[in-house]
C-alpha cells in the first residue's frame, strides 16, 4: 500500500495548492518602453560601397539634410535618452536628433555596424558576384564575413545591447541610431522572424522603426517610416464632458 501523497491527490510539480493565508498583491510589471530605432543618413559611399566600420566617413550634404529632417520629425517626442553606434555617420545623425532635446549622444558599442572583415570598403557590384553574397541573401544565419563576424553574432550583440538600455528606461522613450543590417536583425528578433528572412525587411536611410517592449512581449508600431510621427506624441487625457444641468422637477401635489 503506497502512502498518501500529492500524486494520489492529482497535484503535480506545476500545480500548487491554493494558499491558506492572505498574500500581498503581485507587484505591478514595469511599464512598456518605446524604442525608436533610426538608421543613419547617407554618406557619399552609401549604395556603391560597403562602408562597414571604416573610420572617417561623414554624412554627405544630402545626409546632413536627411539628419536635420529626422531631428525635426522626432522633436515633439518625449525622448529621454539618445544612443548611437560609435561611428561618424551614426553619431552625426544622432546629434541632429539630440539638438532638439538638449541631450547628449551616448555611444552604444553593441549597435555598431556588422564587422564585414575583408569585405569592408568593397564595391557592392563586385561582392554581389561571390558565393558568400548569395549565402548572405538566402541563408544569412549561416553567413560569416571573412576575418569578420557572422550575421548571427551581429544579431545577438545588437539585441543584447538594446535589451540593456531598454531595461534602464522602463516606461520611457529612447532613440538608438544604428545601421541597416543591425536594425533589420533587431526587427526580425522582436517580430518572431527567423534571421534567414531578415533580407525581406527594408530599412532606409534616416528612417524610423518603433518598437514597444514590455514584460509581456513586443509590438512594432512603425517600420521603415520616413513620414510623420505625430501619432507617437503623447496626448493629454481626454477631458470628461461636462454633464448638462438637470431641470428642476416640479413638486408633486400631496
């Protein structure tokens, strides 16, 4: 005869008996953070060359105009912190945003451009002829750049860096200025898309992608947006309409 046990009572390791004494209310979960991911504006090399992490590449005149327009679009948002990949073009783009908020640009190494290794500075037209380029397009999770990093490693350190700053700004709005491939990899992660599909995502220069991140998951509010962001501006609480005065009721005869 087996002794009575919780298994005979239908209780398993994942099902506990209800508490018999009062328990305090569960603490409220931290509020959601709005993460604004912005791609840097263009340089003279954007398009024909794979700039990567090469130093000394500044925004072009067109890029400075794009960065100024991005700053104006974000000017009305309640941004509390601005982070940027520590490369000239991303820092310069972030500074155009920071100018409207009296905030410093904080370097965030984890959101730097992918390390393209020997491909850095190469012509896109020539790189596109290689077998590795086809892997990057068709199965990027298996792609590693010569003397550089893999795209899977890039996605991991990008998401890790974003999670770190999001945890520091619960319930607030922050901006992170980064690069096309890291932002695409972050979008894939937060929307449940496999990295092998991230080439389906387009992230244009000076575009904005907005994610709302909470303990319960993530929601993408904007993707590759280059238009108005007015709907992200907090709205005052709707005023309660005044109740019309009720006419006095005549006295009823006794």
